[in-house]
C-alpha cells in the first residue's frame, strides 16, 4: 500500500476528529435522555463505548457529573482514583470528593468507596456510614460508625443526640466480635472479669442476645471458636452472678426492715449485709439515714459507712448528711461530721459548717468536726487556729482529736 500523502493524511485526521466529536456529542445526548431511566447502566455502557472508541470517557462523564448525576459522579471518582478515563493521573483527594457526592445521593458503591478513602475522623464519612447502615444493616458498618463517632468531638454537624453507644450496641446485636468485646467492657466491665454491678439484670438478656448473634455469624476467622467459648464462659459467669444478686435482692426488703430493729445484733447483721451489697441496696438508704441519727455512735457510724458503700458518690445522701451538721441534737451533729468526712472529696461546701462546729460547746461534736476537716487537707488551713484552740479544753479525747487533725492539715500545707 502506498504511503498516504500529506494532503490525504490531513483529510483522514480531520474526518476522524469530526467522528470523535460527533460520537462524544451523540453519546452524551443519549445518556442525558435516559436520566430518568437506568442512568447507571447507560453511563457504564457509554464508558465502555468510549474506551473501545478511543474517546476519553471523562469528556462524556464530567458534564453529567457536574449536573449532579450520582452514577457519573461515581465514575469520576473511579477515574481519579485509578488514574484512568482521561485523567492526568491518580488523585485521591478528587476521588474522595466525587465518591462522597455520589454516596450522599444514595449511590451505595460510591458510599463504600468514599468510606474506604476518607479518614476515620471525618463528618462526611459518618454521614455515609449512616446512609449505609440504613440500607445495609451490618455489624461491621455499625462498628465502623461507632468508631467514627466515638473519636469525633461534639459538633453541630452531628445529630443532637449522642449516638455513640447506640451504634456500639447495634454492632454487638449483629454479632460483630469487636463490638461485643467493647460493649462488654464499656457497659458491664466484663472483658477481664465478671464483676457484679447494679446493671447485672440489664446485662444478662442483652449479652445473651449478642452471643447468640455472634454464634450465627459463623465468623471465618481463626478466633471464632476461641471467642465463642470466651463469650459463653462470661455468659455463664454473669448468669451465676445475677442469680446470686436476685437471691440477695429478695432478702433486701427483710434487711432494710431489720435496720430499724430494737435488737442490736439483728441491726448489725443487716448493716453488714447491706454494706456488702453496695449500690444494689439503694432502696435501704431511707432507713440507713434513720439509723445514722442513732444516739449509739457505733451503730450510727456503721450506718454511715454502709451509706457510703451504697451511694459512693453521694448523689443521693450528700446534702442530707451536710444538713445533719446543723441539727439541734448534739449526737446528730457529731454523726453528721463523721459522715461528711467520708464524702470530703465531693462536699467542699461542708468546710464552712464544719469550721463553725469547732466552736460547738459539745466536745464530742467539736472533736469530730476537727477530724472531718483534716480530711480536706490544705483546704482547711483557715481552721487551724480554731483547731489548735481545742487543745486548751479539758477533755482528753478532744485534745487527742485536735492534735491529730492539726498535724494532718499542717503537714499537707
């Protein structure tokens, strides 16, 4: 075949160029005409035709992506991620942006791709994960969503409700191994032990549901059988603890009533048992407060110690104990000072009334107030002079309490 002359070459190049432009134009028009039909299939076909026709697919897809067509935006993300389709090279940032745009419109493949490329701490990633969670409920997606929301600071960009715990629980309910381990530890402190807590009743049915879901997943990992055994051991342990707790709770009503018994030993036995039950014995607090006002200081202080075990943060009883400091009965003021000392960490407002009690004419009250103030350390510096003055009263026990309190505060200055 004879070589083409320059003129023929120019003619053929011109013809091919017009075919290129016409094909691109007509193909683009055809895709636009199918926008209300199977747009994704149309664009996929267009990309295939463009590849085989030596036409840069991006010339066809870009105008459609700019018109907010999700399928086109997905392909734009693909082109930029792989460096194909007529792009100048790989561009992950552009790929993320296009994938995110398509994903937000409900394009599932684009949402998956965007999540894969977006960093963990990203609000767009959270929005896309929520979209996937709504369309494809899955333990892995819920766990990924928990991780993303857990590590993100509060922002108005997120929903006003605190979703974090909800996503972790949903992931566990779908049998996600990592979520179950996290939830066990976070909600019930069961990962490394099987400690009893006030939430034990709530924990058992929920944990049973998680383990059942995990068993159904038939996880392909090498850890499946080992983890399943671990979960079932914890479940057995928790069930045993709950059974023990239920037995004790049945006895709680009797122990609570025994607190008001006139028999000393019965009362002591009830106080000892309730102290061991800790926060689960919260129903006993009203009667414990009554015993805390007893004239028998030993019984009263035993009750106050039990109260501290039942309500360790003083959320229920703290202010009631502070009110005892201003009671007209000396023995109740003394008991109140003993109780305040147990809650010194959470009762800074008790320093002033305790300081006032240092002037109380009753030596037992003043001495107990000095000991209570010593629990505040350097915060009670302003009371040192009054505490020192207590040494001048002729009362051996008071003098001992005053010296003990004075030295403790002074050494922490």
